[in-house]
């Protein structure tokens, strides 16, 4: 399951000098395509609401084997999303379009990183594709 947090629905319009010009729709399409290549089913959800993301993580427990998440600003603020991810215990990869460590200090801390398998940050839309590959690689090596 691919989860995107607040303001990521504005990709393409939003601060293109930081986030590029590709829309979230395009990113989702590319991930479904990459999933087909890797022979995994990818489902994507974006929400601007913390509780909706928490509910989606709970649902993933029944429906998904792993989570790829760009929690947007909630990365830096949400104990609730971190607790949900820790609670369902699904392998999680955290991704960011921008390199959060090159930016403002408040973006340097991630609540998600300590409970994720790993984090990919700074490769633009490629972060998502790399993240999906890393997640699938992890799941296949686990078995
Ligand atoms: C982001 C980085 C966050 O700091 C920011 O709040 C976002 C996008 C990224 O993908 O680079 O919304 O997660």
C-alpha cells in the first residue's frame, strides 16, 4: 500500500522548485506500473487528514504486506501515524521527494524513521520507485 499525506495532492503545482512538476496521479500510475513489473499489486491513497491515514494503516493490516509512505508534514509531527505503523507491524519504507536533511531544521526529525525499514529522501519522484523496489526486495528476502 502506498500512502501519501497532506499537500501531496498538490504535486505539480506546489513549490515545483522543490518538489518538481510531476503530479501525484502520475506518480501513482508509475508505481502501479512498477508493481506490475515486480509482480506485486500496488494500491495508492492520499489524504490531508491524519485520522484517515491512521485508518488506512489499520486497514492495511488485513489487505497489504507492506507500506510505502510519504507522510508529508506529518513525518515531522505525527506520533499517531508512527504508532499506527508500529501497531500493525507491516514492513514500512519512508520516502520523500526532497532531501529533508538539506532543508529547514524542523524537517530533520522524522517520527517514522525509527520504526521504518529504511528511508529514501531526495531523489524526487524516483524516491517512490526506489522505495517500492526496496520494500519488495525486503519482503522477498524475508521469506
Ligand atoms: C516531503 C517533505 C516534508 O518535509 C514536507 O512537509 C512535504 C513533502 C517530501 O516529499 O519531500 O510535504 O515529505
